[in-house]
């Protein structure tokens, strides 16, 4: 069992929810945009975990292109939506983020672990 340090950083946003997955919306960031590295469109990672979990955030959780609140938001995943965990990373602020997919395997993006059941993936990327 791993221990994760979560330093905080809430994300806020709104979107039109469509079947648990949302269309992109404007997103408030959690850090100075120049201080984050969003990498390529979907940060390199491996599907090391494979467990199912769910979003646990009223109003839904933002899915990002990288493990930072300032990375591009690709959608909002509705509270209670079941997702598949690939793996987690620890960003430069000490926050952990998990790459999630739909149950069917379609990629969604990085979600802040505080918004996921079981605090997200248990396997590192």
C-alpha cells in the first residue's frame, strides 16, 4: 500500500454533462500556468492498475491533458461515473493524479486523486 501526499488545489468548472462525460469547459487553474508542464496531449503513461473506481466530486471532476489544474480541460466527468484507473503520477506540487478511462476503454484524461474513490490508482505510471 502506498502513501500519497495531497497538498490541495481545487478545480472549478462547468460543462454540459452527456451520459456522465462532459464537453470541454473553461477551467480555473490551481497553479501559475508557466510553472506547469502539460507535456504532449496526453502525458505518457501505462495502464498499470486496471481497477474500476468512480468520480466522487459534486458537480463532476475535470479531466485534464496533464496532471495539473492548469493543463487543458478536456471534459468534466460526472459525480458517480465509473472509470477505469490506468496509473498515477505525483506532480511538481506533490499532488497525485490518475489517468482514467471509460469502462469501455476510451481515454478521458488526468483527474486529481482527491476526486476519485480510493484516492485514485494504486499503481504508479
